[in-house]
C-alpha cells in the first residue's frame, strides 16, 4: 500500500507528541503555582478537564472520520497542536506583573491545555482505524506498536522534566515556557510526514457501509461488554498513572519520577512484542493475563516500602498495563470491522471519560478517605489541625473532610531544620498518613483489574463455546453482530 510506512510513522509520532506534552505539563505545575498563585484546585481543573474533553472529542471525531477523511482531521490536529503551544506560552505575557490578578492567566492556560486535549482526541480518533486499515491482517500487533508512541513520549518528556524542570532540576532549571514549546519538535515531524501523502479509504467505507450500518454494530452484546471493560482500563491505567508519582513520592522521596520513566520504558519495549504473544494465546488471553498482572502489581505497590520490593512491584504493574489499551482496540477492530472508526472511537472515549470522571477523582477520594481515617484514629489532634474546611464525596460514597493540601504541603515541603519540635511531630504523623492513604488507594484500585480479569475470562469461555476467537475480515464474514 502506497505511503503505508509514512502514515504509520506519522500516527506513531502524534502519540509521542501527546506523551511529551503530558509528562512536561505534569512537571511544571509547581512553576505555574509559584508564578500565578494557583491553588491545587485550580491546577487540577486546568489539567484534569482535558481528559473529559479528550473523550468527548474522540467520540465526535470518530463519528465523522470515515466521511470527512483521515487526512483532513490530522491536519486539523496539527494546527491545534501548534496553536495550543502559542496560547499556553502567552500566559506569562498576559499575566504581566500580576496587578490584574491570576484569572486571565488561568483562562489562557485552560484554553491552551484544552486545545492540546482536542488535538490529541482528534489524533486518537484517526490513527486507530487508520492503522487497522493499513494492516488489516495483523491489527492487534500494529495497534500495540502504534501505541508504543505514548510511552515513548512519556520517556522523552520525563527525562526532559527530570533534567530541566523545577528548582531541583538535575542539570539546570529552564523556564516552563521553553519546556512547553518542546513538544512542537515532534509536532513538526508528523506535519512533515503528512505533507503530500495519500491516505487510504477506510475498510468500512470501501465496503460501502453506511453510518447507520456502523451504528447497528452496537446492537451486539459482546461489543457493549468490550466498551464497558475498556472503561475499566481507562480507570486503572490513566487514573492510576495520573496519581502514581504523587503517591510514591511519599514512599521513595525524590525517585518517584524515575519509577514512572522506568514503567514507561518497559511499556515502550514490550508493545513491540504483542503480536507474537497474542498469536500464541490469542488477544483475549493476553488481556486476561495482563489484568491479573496489573492487579498483582497494584497490590504490591500498595504494600511495598523498600527499594527492591518497589522496583519488583512496578515491574509487575508495568507488565500488566502495557498491553491493555491497544490490545482492546485490536480486539474491537478484529471482531467489528464494520463499525470502522465509530466503534474504535466509542471504546477510546469510554476509557478516557472513565479516567477523567471516575479514575482520577476516585483514586483521589480513596487517598483522602484512608489518610484522614488513619490520622483521626491515631493522631486526632493533628487531624483537627489539618482537616480541610469543606467535605467532599464521590458518587454514592459518604462525604469526608480530607486533609488541607496547602497546610500539609507547608509542613512536608519545609526544610526539617526550619520546623519546631512540635511541627516535626506533625510532619511525621502527616507523612505516615499520606503514605498510608496513597498505598491503601492503590490496593483498593487493584479490584478494578480483578474485575477486568473476570470479564475477559467470561469472554474466553464464551468464544470457546462458539469454536474459538477468530478475526473477522470484511467480505468474508458478517461478523459477530451478524
């Protein structure tokens, strides 16, 4: 197929852009807080809203991808990526001396971040069905290779952040505007790869399947189960990754980001080997084993306190989460090719919306619940001193008063020599409570991949009763929904 390698390389690079931007933005939040005087809530709103927007955009773009064309949508994403960098970096110029307050800077950063999320969502809606069209006989393998671009971006962004971001940068502290602009380098690369390249017609469109025909795929119960399972994947993978550095920072001070880079590197390497593994045990078998490993890894991370044990736990967790997201896309593409970009987009949207609406807030709630409970039971006076002024709940769970992040941060981040004897006692109690809350949250989160494993086991038994798992190719079969 003409231009196949260039199109695949461009698709891979869009995920590198997303990973670099995600890693660097997470590392410069402290710079934004210092320069603009943001609270943790404001920072969380700026960064967290992108996941929900990401999910909505994937669904919307997937609905029109087969009609508008992959090429046009990717050029829209390119323009949005480039513009988002310019808008984000303008915050300092608009804020000026700060005499007008930080509201203007807040909205500039929010809009810039949201534009970046929209660009990523458009790319995700296009590159998954594009890869399935480019490699129709080996979708699971190439979707895993494609999504190695995400951890590649996390590694690049993580190393840059480790060396140049924040006041304790290992080489030199570089202004955040410069770091934000670095994702424009891979952005320019995928723009060059897209220039004057010919895009293939999607498999569903070539087969003459209408939009209504794509929608009819959702009448298949198995597809609905797969969408639900992918929502659980979004919760456990993206939800956990958004908190893992913060949680492990209390356990391995100063080295948590290196642990994040390590698991990203593990994911990057292993995704190139998904094809042979899936060929041996089939994609659903790979997903079942991965879910069990993710469950075990989270339980180990929630119970480990020594360097070697934490490294072993991170390795098991990294092995578990590596194949979940892209292999699920491969399964949906293989079983429901008639759905085209729409079914793949629905699965991706379910994962992103779950991560933004449930994963991040849910894991945060669990940390607050267990940390405040620990402190109230063992150091009631300290809890009363540091409890948050308002109570917050999550879904049907009861409202609780967690710990005041600003007050706790003032104690934990201050040099020990500058604290009084009483404040040092507070510090020890708060550190133990935060560590307990974070690790307890990881242990409870392990229930999610356990539910995933049960779901995949059920699907394995279902397909075995029907003669085994087999990929569907348009023109040969009517597909599972038929």
